[in-house]
C-alpha cells in the first residue's frame, strides 16, 4: 500500500482577501490557486434522514482538488495532488498525525451513490457522491473541527446542535460554519465555526461530498473489471485499512474512535449491494435524468472503527449455509459459483466460527457474514466485520488445484480473517503502533485452527516454513524494527502503511506462540478469554494484554516466572532483533548475544546493550526437560552438561517455539552430528530442520565455521523427510551457486556429494510422480518442497530427473490434457525448454499467447528464459521490447533472461546495445535490478569499471552514484562468497 501524497494547502477567505490586495506580481499565483482550489456551493437539497433544523445561508467549502483530465476512457486513477508549501497556513493541530481530542464520534449515517451502470463500463472518470451525518460528543470546547478527508470534494458542510439530551437527535440550534479547508499533508478537513462547541454536548456534522472510484489501486472505493459467463462485467468494493476510509467519506479515521454506522447504498437495480450488516430495506430513487436507482439500507452496526466499514456493489451469485443461526454466504463470479469453486471455503467457514466461539466463550456478535471473492484484490484478504473480502485466487478451489498447496492456503487465510473477528474487530488495538495485537494473533491462530480440524497436520514444521524461516532471515539487531513501537514515533500516514510487514505478522505470531509455550496452552487461552471479554467493542494496548496474562499467572501457583509477563515480553516486543543462545555443553554455561548480519569481533559491546528474558525449553537425549530461564547475559545450567557417552546430547528451543537461534560449543555440535549419523530419527523432524537452518545461518554470519554446518549434512542419505531436504537445499544450493558458471570447481564435488545422498529421497518421490501423484494432494510439506528437490536433481545432472522432465514435457506437448503435475511444473517447463530447441520454445510461446491468467503467463514467461540457445534468448528479448505481436506485460523479460547462467551474459550485451529501448519499455529504474542480477559474478575492479562505463552513458549523475555504491557492495559480497565457496570446496574434497 503506497503512502498518500504528503502535500497540503490552506486558503481561507481572510487570506484570499489579503492576497487580492497584493502587488501585481502575485496575481498569477493567485489565479492558479483559484483554479486549483475553487469554491463549490453547498447542496441545499439534503435527503438524508434526521437532517432537520432551521435553514441557514450556504457555506462555500473549498474543493480539495480539481480532477485532472483522464488520459483515456475508463475508471479514474488516483490523481496526483500538487504540492503546496505547508507554511502557507498557520501552524496548528493539522500539522500533527493524530487528531486532537476535541470530539468523539458516536454514530455515522452514511449514504453513498456510485454511478456504476452495467451498460457504461467504459465511461470515463467513474465517480460517486455521498452524504454523511456524524453525531459527535464535544470533549473540549473548540471553534475549529478536524476530521479526516483525502481526495474528496466537499459540496456542503453544516453543524447542527447541540442535540437535545431529552429527545435524542432533535436539534436545539445550528452552529455557523464560516469556512472549510484542507490540510493535505496530514489528510485533514478543517471546519472553521462561527462559535465554539460546548463540552459535554452532542452535535451532528452534516457533510455532502464526491470523489473518484479507483481502478489501478485497491484503496478506498475501487473498481474490478472482469469476465463472467463470457461477458464483460464490473463490481465495486471498498478497502479502508489502515487509513483509506477518508478516501470514501469524511470521518474520524483512527482505530480508537469507534462508532456505530447506518449505511445506505444507492445502486443500479441490476446489482446487489452488500455491507457489514444485513439489508434493512429497499426503495427506489429517480435521478435528474429520470433514471431509476435502487436504494438499499442496512441495519446499524455494532461499535467499530472506520477501517472496518465495508460495502460491495456486484452482479455476483452466492452459496450459503447457516451455522448456529448465523447466515454465511460466499459471493463470487456466477461461473465460479455454478462450478462449485466456493464450496470448500463455505464448508470450512462455519466450523471455524464455531470453534473460536467455543474456544473464547464469546459469541460472534453479527447476524450474518458475507464473504466476497474479488477477481483482483492485491491486499489478499480483509476481515471487515460482516463482509470479508478475498482475492478469488485465495478463496476459490478449482479441480485442478487438488495437487497444489491451495487447500491449505485457503484454510489458512480464511482462518486468519475469521480470527480477526475477535482480534481486531471485537477488540481493536488503540493505535497502529500495536497492530501486531491484531495481525500477530490472527496469524498465530491460523495454525491452531487448522491443527484442530486436522490433528495430524505438521504444525511445527509448517509454522517454521511459513512463519519463522522468512522473518528470521530479515530480522537482526540493527534492523531497528520492533514489533510494538512508540506511537509518538509515527509522524506521517505513510509510516502506518509500512508496518503491514513480516515483523507485524510473522514476528507477532512468533511472540504469541512463544508466550503460549512457556505459559501452557490452557493458561494462554484463559488469559485471552479475559482480555477479549473485558475489551469487547473497545480498544486495547499491549500493556492491557500483559495485565490479563499477569492476572492469569497470579491466580495459579503451578507456573512460576522469573519476572512479570510485561518485563518478559517487553524485552521481545520493544527491541529489534533476537538473541543467539550459545550453550557450552562441557561447562553448562549459557550466554546470549544479539544476532547480527555478518558479525564482527566486539560488535555486541559496541552497538547493543539490551538482553532478553529467554524461555529455554529443551530436550536431552530425546527427553523433554523442565523449562529454564536465561534472564541475564550468561548463566550456568549444570543439568545441561553432557558426558563422553555417544548417547549424550542436548537441543535447546523445543519445537522452535522460542524466537531465537541456538549455537553450541564444538563438543555440542559434534554430539549432535554423531547422533544424526547414528540414528537421525531420535531427533524429531522439527529439530533436524532447526539444526540445519540455525547452523547455516550462524555460519553465514560468522558465528560458527561453515564446516560445522556442512558436517550436519553427512547423514542425509538416511533422511526421508522432504521438508528437511528442502531446508538443506535452500541453504546449500543457493541461487548464486546455481547461476554462477565460475563455480566450476565446486560443482563436480557438490554433484558427487549430494547425488550419493539424494538418491533415496529422489527415488521415493519420482516413483510417486510416475505412478500415483494424486497421493500427494493432502501432503502439504511435500507439495511445497518437491520443486526444490526436482530443480536440484536436474541441475546436478541426475539423468533420471532429466529423463523424467523430457517425458512429462513431451507428453504434455503431444497431449495437452495430460497436465504436468503442479508442484514440479516450473521445473519441468524450464528443463523442457533447456533440453529442447526452437520447436519447443515456439510451442510454449503459442501456449503463452492463449493463456489469460497472469499466474500461468508468468510461469510460461520464466520457462522461456531457460533456453540455452543465445539466439533464442536474444529473440525473446527483442520480442519483449518490441511489445508486438507479443506483450509480455507480466514481468521484465530482460531480468528473466539474466537470471540464468547462460542468459546473464547475453542479457548484459543486449542491455548495452539496446538500453534506450529497454529503458522505454521497463523504465530507467529497472537497470538497478538488472545490475544486481548481472553483478552476481563481479569480483574485480575492472568488472566494476566496465559496468560503470556503461552506466555513465545511460544514467543521470545521482543514478550513477547509486549504481557505483551498489556495485562496490556486490563486489565485496562476492569476494566473501568466493572465500566461503573455497572452504566448502575444500570440505567437499575431504568428504567426497
């Protein structure tokens, strides 16, 4: 989600009068301002209910912007807003990110009227109009009102009140509105009043407005164009999180400012309107042209923040079922519903709701849940109360998806969004700095839900693969990104959008999992029940959560902690990075230190003084031991010492529930290596995964020698778990190693070493592929790991892999109904092209041209880059920059070609000779990515100079400086990799 514009302006009536009297030199600027920010008269014909009260002279609020000319027919794109210096307005609360605490919203009456008609899908600049009545309570006396509004034109503004405390909405009077203006940098609408509002009184803000419907962004109110039943169709949907409600209607757009909403949508009669609540009624309305529109009203929502307001206007079909009295409907393209693609999601949704209701002993408070599958939605999914939205690729299950991870992916994302109904919707974080209270817990409960319905689901291994692996690669002591941040550190709206990242989701889920592991699951759930009950329909901060966990601890005596829950967990959520825990098994001394990328001597002392309070769950000789705590920089645990016996070994971090990496002294690693070679099954799968991933990460970053990590691979001939092989191959057979032809010395040694150990696991899965691939459809770990196994086997030149690739590719070419098994399709397509010639390449091109799904076209585009023939790759790039007759719009084809060991050099020459055309096709910025890919082999100053010479001819000065710095970084990284590879080569010589 891109940050909104950081521009702003202020032109009040008083300033306008003063400007009019200035010298002639300012007249031109004044004229420009008048054109950009012209006044718009108030619409006197309000039809919103309860809008009564004495009439008043119309105020003339400023338009926020003029619509720029639309470059081509179609719905509006998000317009650029011209920057206006903020010093043109006086300093004030509009310069702050947070709203002043003057008003509290109580209720919104919102009416929206998008002008979408089925016979006018190509109409230019689709817009909507709207009205909103916001009932507010005044907390602090003020004659100036601030609320959020961005890229909306205000057509009228009135303030009624104070409202009668006896007769409810009946108004006692009216407050004059002297002026309306906008502060774009903080996205405020400002109402200047003729008199101050009084504390304790209620008022009604009455605003009418209009704005654009967007197509190429999924923020605010947006349009999806798609094909259904052979016809071109459209739907409108909304996405408000985190700060996009202000794109749709003026509002108090902060999560703690919860209110109730009564929503009305005016739409074409051929469409269905959906919102958070069930439909209350329908009527008919006629516009000024005599056209009739349907007016759909909805029941009032519970208290909720603006970011959960949702609506959709669509021509979709649906399937439904009832779960404990709650109506659950899934809406999608009519073709999809007719073919049963929504049935899987429908069948799992109700039981998930019931499971969470029982788990937390809190009923879902809404009478219905609609779930809509949007043809395109780059936010993936959104948990809006009563109207969940998904990209259809993450909700609909098709017959061809049986051999993919799709079923598990759908289950996970549906579980995540339903989890939000409690974590986020019912209890909302007080502000965005604690977003992890929403996303972290929803991510954690994905796995608890799936495990509940499928007890054999390998949740520890899947949690590692889907959650831990990615975030541990990104997190380190100097990343300066804590899970929970200080609210005052946020100064721009764009910074809110940026926290929807790995740290909020994955590290947040890891925090919840670690907390559950040292408290016990029953105590963990008990504390969450209390937290959810107390803060239902309200807001909470991280400390509120800790208090409820502390209360649960204090109410029992079995589990004892070394400090308060707050002290323990703040040490994890308030600082960046994670610790490396090192155990000396000879002495029992355990120490902690921050994890750095590329650790250097004494770095800890220089840059990081904090420690973590670390829960240590551990096993000794296969037996689970009692929990211990490392609450200092070092501590002695005599029970962790091992003897000289071959059977004595220790592994820390049981099931990888702790958010840290583990290191051992040389004896500790030696004992583990001996156990792996003797009886690997004595060490659980999750810990074989852990040993491989920890050891290779620690060696890469200078905590241990690379030889220590390599020693752990000696046993692999006995490893029959494909997920462990997946971890080995990701760490050992890296992208750089595969794509760098200069690694000729390491390749034959690695080939011999790995193939000797790979044959058993290869024979198992190649046989399944040949004989009965359908048996894999419920094996999630195999489905996600097979591609890496096949890619490596073929890269190592395993003849059976190459032969199987030929067979499957040729069989598909000859009989297209014989689909290549999805888990290995990328590999088979790639090697089908690499082992073939022009005939195979042209066949794939013809298939590409007939595909419409972006995922399939992307897959084929990458496969065509696998050719070994230079002239074919050159022709491919020529096709790409010509854009005719082939578009190749899914990705940058020059980058695709450059990814391979053959294509890198061809792409480099092509780039030098065709830079102008490449720049026009993909933009000058694409060179930065291409330099990164092509530069993987740079290791000398002369190679850098060669690239610089090319760059100096095609780039601006600031771009050349950036590229130069990047090339130097690449060179240094490559020199380090060269040293590492030399040590790997030497080790392979000794052990092959």
